[in-house]
């Protein structure tokens, strides 16, 4: 089963590299993300598959905004396909093939270590709680990774705000034909779908410790919800500054909760079950990820468009 | 020759070096950014495939016999979110470059920035 | 009995998808292609999910499958419709065939 999907995966990666027309990149990236999500599911990793599937929506939208900007700024007709010598094309292929073969040869001939796997799988239920081993590991044993991931998100948002071009103020475009502001079918359908999406994201966050899902996936679904709202109604009324302040506050809260529960062991004084800690952390991480992705998206769309 | 390496690892390594080829040979910067994204997913596939055997179950639930290794999955979930932020930072840098030089090809940008 | 009916419906769904893929590659015009792709999205997905729900009988799993079916019935026609409408609004002509080459998102003068 997985071999078939791996072959498709290779073909879609090849399409991204080989295709000469740049616009096709968006569709090929979407296909690639979808197939890799299916492969992750077949590799017994439903959490990773869910995260990849949700995040690929976001990647596609960012690439669409970037392409719109690219074609309005760059004169495409100037660029010509320069013909180089044949060895200049063959040399990188040979180099990469050589590297791949060397890499495969130097993989050591020993089975993968299962010491940590056995330890985590037998101990996580009493150490941290819950039934999902993946959530228990990234919120319990390896909580430093999650903390620095949250910090990384904050830093990258600072980088995007610093880099994006604004000339003092945001360029708010008017509602034109390009938007779907007064388009009945789309807005009526989205009115039916929005409650389902909100419910789904909260289901992912609240059930993160006993089923596939968690803070990252739920937060990304909330961000997708706001993106839908922007695309259909073309509203610019979101205050980016307030989202940034909320994100910083939530980051401090995450750090406080981790210090309180993991380092000081508050769960054992207050005789709280471990599920309470997992629930609080999943909700906080969900809000954090949603704020981060939303700031990125609005920054891209409002400041970079047209 | 490669008997000790599973099929998933072989495919992941091939896709990784394919995207490396795309990164070093592509003329356009957008294609290089997309290649970095593919590279990252190939690394994720390699991590998940290392300890995997047929018939493994997800590490979720009360009965965890014959479950897959949960450690690489936990490490990889954070990687996916970091990957999208890397992509966004790269694209915003690219747009700034486009505004300055009106070009997004490596050769043209290099020529214009050296003038 | 339910198992056999479910399997038969799933096979019918797969057959619909295969016929649709052949149809996509047979026609060259964009609007015909989007019509056939919408058939794959809606009819194929609905039949396969219905077959899965029938196979599992009355259970929580088939309830979840039916919820998924409801969302697909609402959303899939909308996506195809929006793609076709956007193509029409941005000036894509039926006769033009494969005109969009390196022009990207620019408008095509009719």
C-alpha cells in the first residue's frame, strides 16, 4: 500500500522540480502535500498527517499571494532560457546522485534503537497522563522543544513584520469585483460551514490528549477559518497590533504554566490529574499558533497585496 | 547492497537529493524556496520511516502493543509549523527583493546588486 | 449482506473516478474539464463514503462518515463553482483553449 503512494510522492516532487511554468508550482505543491499527508497516515502517524494537511492550505495561500505580487512587479518576458554547455547540466545531476548513493551506503547496519520508545510507551500514562503518547511526549518529556518552537514562531513573526514593505501605513484596497463581498452563494455556504469549523477546531484542541490532534492542528484550523472569512467577505477590520499583544501574553502564559506544572510539580500538590495540564497547554498552544499564522497571513495580504 | 535500508528511507533520500538538485540548479528564487519545503518533508519522511515495520499501529489508545515509535512523531510536529514560518519569511524577503530589483532570478539579481 | 452491498457501491465509486480521470485527459477545454472534475469530487466521493458507511452498519464510525458526507455535499459543488466563476470573471474564453501560458494571473484581452 505505502509503496504505491511513495511512487506517487516521488513523481509529484519531480513535477515541482522539472516543470518550466512557474504558476504550476502552486498546484504541484498542493498535490505533494496531500500525498505526503496520506503517506504519514500510512506510517502510523495520524497527528503528523493532520498537521501537514492543515498547514498545506496555508502554504498554498501564501504562495498565491506571492505569485500575484511577483507577476505584477517582475517583467516576465525579459527572462530567457539561457543555453549552457551540456556538462553544466550533467554535473549537478551526477553530484546529487553520488551524494544520495553515499548517504544510503553509510546508513549503519543496525536496527533502530527502541530503548526510548519502550520507556516512553510504558511510562507516559502515569508520568504525564492521557492516552496519546505523541502529545504526552511533546508536552511532557520534551517540553523544551515546544517552548522554543513557540519562541521561534514569535521571532519569525517579528522578522516578517520587519521585512514586509509598508511605507508607513497599510494599503487597504476597496471592495471590487475581485473580492466576493456581495456574492450570495459563497457567503451563504460559508455561514453554514463556519460553526462546523469552530466546533472541529475546539474538538481537536480539547481531545488532543486522547485522540489524534492537539494544539498545533486546532490553532491552524482557527487560522484557516479567519482566512475563509477574509476571502469571502474581504474585511480588513482585524487589528494586527492586538493579535500580536495577545500572542505575546499567551507565550508568557505558556511559560508560566510549564514552570508551575512541570518544574515545580503543581499537579501533585493540588492533586490534579495530568489531563488538566495537557488540556490547558493544548488550548494555549492552539491560541498561540492561530495568532501567529493570522499575523503572518494579514501581514502578507494587507501590506503586500497590489 | 542496500538490503539493510527500508524502502521508505530510500525514497526519502532520493526525494531529498532531488530537491537539493532543484535548489542548486533552479534559476528562479521561488522555485528554490519551494525546494526547501520539499527537502523538509523528505527529512520528516526519513524520520518516520526509520523504525517502521508493516502492521504497526498509531501510538494512541490504551492498548499499545506493536505501536509505532512516538518520539520522531513528537519531534516532527513542531518541525511542520517551523517549516511554514520559514516559507513565509523567505517569501516576504523575496517580495522585498522584487520591489528593489524588479527581478526574481538569481543571475539577474546578482548582476543588478553588484552594479 | 450489508458487506456485499457496501463493497459493490465502493467498486462503483472507484469506477466513476476512473472514468472521470479518462474524461479529464480526453477533453482539452478548461470548462469541460472543471465539469468532469466536479463529477469526480462529488459523485465519486459520495458513493465511496456511502459504501463505507453501509459496510460498517449502525455504529459510531458510520455516523462520523455520514457527517463527513454532509460536509462534502455542501462544500464540493461550491469549490468547483467558484473556480469556474473566477475563470469566467477574469476573462477566460471558451474558444481560447490553452491560451494561458506564461501570463500567470494577468488578464487575457478578449
